[in-house]
């Protein structure tokens, strides 16, 4: 996925290429935890459980997450969801360890 306002580029605040707190779903809107990486100023989001991704969400289940995605100016994006489904949505979300603790 790409973002309009990336400043001088995208990066992970920790310096890693892997990003936390992304989820992905197919047309069925069953969200699962996803692997997200930064590649050439785009975020690639994938999961072996979703062969035809349609929707992505970020920071959807973490009220006080440790932000991982920022632009080169140090600014994070807001949490977002790419579907316009009015609940119901489902999730087979495996809790992500809170790395802030």
C-alpha cells in the first residue's frame, strides 16, 4: 500500500524493516494478524492465511500501541481501516505482544 504524504520516505521508528499492528482480510472481512514490511516507500502487508487480500487495517486493536510506522520526518500515520463495512467484522487476531512492557 502507498501513502500520499510520506515526507522523505517511510521507516520504522525502531530501525527494523518489519512493522507491528497490521491486520489483513479477504472479501470475507475475516481479519488476521499480518506481516508488514517497508519496501521502496510502500508498505507490503501479507499473511499466509489470506491468499487474496482486499482489506488492511493498522492500529485497530491497540488503544496505546508503540508506533512502528513513521515517515522520515518522524510523523506517524493515524490508525486506519480500508474497508467501509459497517460492523459486523470478524477477527482471528492473535494478540501481538506489547513491546512497550
